[in-house]
């Protein structure tokens, strides 16, 4: 479905009940399964990615398809490989079959895993024969995907010899590795970290009661919207301090764009986003630790007229789409000419002419973050069209309902009407 979006005259005061973190949810589900399923996980995220994980963990089928859920593909590859007696072919969407998984498969094989490629070498589908992994001492490139590291770490306690993991080179998305280690510790397994060497002992997870916190990456779209407008948006369920989510850095990032984050005096558990006129004249940052919010920040900078240069984005090319190229194309539709390379995006103020008489339709490339990072642009571009708007269900199924609660009018239109 395609949506046409119109903003309210003024942004009303609204409190948004953010979705729970799918990153935390998926890690907790894997660890709970490795603990025998005896933990009490009171709530997990309600979204496509977590639904896929729950279905896969509860399935006894010979073939398990995870669709476009990259986290599920990485985590389940390790989980099934470390589950003695489990025989399964792990498959996904056509895009998933083009997302590399060889570094993780190679590392698991060095630990004793039995994994075969049933299609193109280095890519899903995977035929997995679960066994007790031996573990030992291995190396893994930290510059490809932190999910490869997290997948190995979570199954490491089940390895008969434990695991000593040497992470080579620069580590991308380091906060996600820290998140994994933190959750493992809460479930009774303490890893030792010395520089880029992580040692996990052979041990058993201890089932616990666990509550998942709200998702900081989902908060990014509300920070973006608040930066375009006045009023106050409240976000419920976030931890202002002490969050294990790296994307909590949004508080500092958007302070540069005139947004102050404060704990609400009126509502418990709510963070208020308040507009401030003080904007940075230029934004430069390395996002290697927080690549998931790069799209939102890039769009924000352009609409606010702030030149920027964001580096550390090499993992964006192997996400649901090539996110850097997608950003370049879609920002050009609203006149912004950005420069990209394999690991960065920049805008120095260049604009191109656009046809003001034609509707602006944003393609989403089966990528939930493209839909949500461009939706607030409707504040400036009246009648903005978001194509295939249903992709938000991957991480934030209530996103459009929440936009309506913030005063936006959202109309479903035909595909033909939405075409340029």
C-alpha cells in the first residue's frame, strides 16, 4: 500500500508508546532457548523480525524461512548449528540470498559446525546439522557485521571448550556486542574482554525473569519530527541513562539539532523532546557504532539545512537494501544532492531543481527505515507519498497509527496514483 501524508497545522502534545527493542528481544529469545526455554520473558517486541524469530524457534520443520530478517538469519544459523540433533535448511527472501554470511559460517565451522551452502557459495540458503560445538580459539573480522560476533558469543557457552574470539580490525556497531555480553551476563554467563579478545567459558545459562526496554532506534523518527517543529513529543519506555542500546546516543546527536531530552515532570517513564533554537552550523560524526540511525540523521540534516558528513557506514550497503544509494536517490527527489562512497554520506548544500507540480513519491526498497526516516518530511512536502508503507511492520507496526495520533492525516492511495 502507498500512503499520502499531510501534516497538522501545529504538532499537538503527544505521548508515543514506543515499540520494544527488537535487538534486545531477539537476543533474549535465543539465550532463553539455549537455557531450555525456562526463563520468564514477560514481553518482547511485536514486529515482523521478532515474530519470525519466535516462529523459527518453535518450528520442527525441515525448512525454516526467515524472510528478510537479517538478525534472525545470523542468530539462528549459530543457534541451529549448536543444537544437537537439529537438521534444518535455513532460507530467506531473494534479498536475503544476496546478503553474505560466509564469515559467520566459516567461524562456526572452525568451532566444529556442520553447515553447507545449498545455493551460491557464501550466501543462504544453509543446510545445518546441529551438533555440540567444540569451540576453541578463532578469529573473526569485526568490520563486516556485529551480528556475526553476537551470534557466536551467544552460543559460545554451549561449546565444550568455550570460545576465545579474536576480533580483527575495526569493530562496527560495538554497542550491539556490548548489549549481547550484557544480556549474557544477566543470564549468568560472564565473558572476559581484553581489548578485541573476548573469552567465553563453557557454562550454562541461568533462566531469569526479563523485561525488554523500548527501542531507541524507533525513537529516532520522533526526534527527527520534533526537530522540524515546535511543541513537545513524549516518548514512553526509554531509559535516559543506563540503556544498553547504542542508539540512545540520539540524545546527544539531536541536541546539535535543537532538541533537548528531559525526563517528564508529569508522566513517569516518559522522556520529553523539547525544541530549542540553538542549531549546529555543521554536523560531522563517525556512525560506526550507530549505523541504524544514519538515514534519519541524514534526512534531518538536509531538511534543517545543516551541511553534514557522516562516516562509518560501510555496513549499510548490505542491509535490506544499499541504504546509501537509496538515500542518494530519494533525497534527490526533494532537491538535495548528497555525495556517497562505500562508507559515508555527505551534503555540502547542493540542491537540484524539482518539479513542484508533481507529487513526491519516496521509494522504500523493502526497507522499513527508509519509510520511517522520510515520513517526517511531510512536514515540509505536503502530500508526500511513501510507497509500500507496510514495510514498517518489520520493526514498528504501529508507526502509522502513531503518526496519526500526532495529528498527521494519512491517506491510502492506489499504486497507479502513487507512480511518477
